[in-house]
C-alpha cells in the first residue's frame, strides 16, 4: 500500500512539473523550499512564540552507553506548535517533498526505492546508523 502512495505521488509530480523541468531549476527550487521550511520554523519561534529554542551544550554522562544517548540528547525545543504554525510548516515540508520528488524524476530515481533503502539501512544499523 505505501509503495503505491510513493509511486502515485511521484507520477503526479511528474505530470504537474512543467515550468521547472530543468535540473538546475529543480535544484534551486529544492534549496528555496528547504529555506522556506527553516523560515517557517524560525517564525514559529520569533513571530508566534508557540515554541522556543533553548539550546545548550548537550550533556552526556561519562558512564553513558550508546543506548543511553537517546535519553540524554535534547531537541532544544520547548513548547508545541500551534495549529497555524503546524499547518504552515506541514505545507512547506510538503512543498520540499515535491521538489525532492522532482529531483528523483529528473534523475530517473524511484522515490519509493530511496525510502525503502533508507528504511532498510536504519533498521539494519539501528542506533549506529548516524555515526
């Protein structure tokens, strides 16, 4: 079922993308869309205030093992997104996914395959995936 969603989405993106078909256009639109995601998160902090960033040095106990790290590390986010900010950020992330999918289309890459490979990698490597 989930493969159909990816494949259907990728096909829909392929049919919709007319104006920004050049790989250069896609790359710059992808970068712009990522900037818009970042800006929407920043506005949730600075304009709305529904979330705060309380960033400090991550404190890791000397005796912590790799499994303990999940509980030691902080996202530095305080609060929760309000519905308005959440809607805006979801929209911007959706736009970003559109351009990631456009890049896949331009390069002849299956988005579903990319997700499957990443899923297999994180399940195989588990917590060691990010090192």
